[in-house]
């Protein structure tokens, strides 16, 4: 299935990182509110938990 992939199983992935690409890509045309400011206010405290490995996996 996903041989050789590192899915970071069992690790918390901050929504700041998960939604960075996905939400704009999938829903960008119909979101009618400023979600990025809300996201930063809601999940800003999780920014320090984002590692370089997580960035590599989610920001490709």
C-alpha cells in the first residue's frame, strides 16, 4: 500500500501543519471566512510541536 512511507503514526500533527495545504486546496473556492486567522488563534500553541520531519511529510 504505502511501502516505505513514514506516516508519523501515533504522533500528534498540529492542524497548523495539516491544514496548511489541504484546506486551501480542497475548499478554497467556497470558504467565505478568514479561516487562517482563526486557525492561528485556536492552534497557535501547537506550533512548537511541529518538527522538521513533520514539515517534510506534510509540505511536499
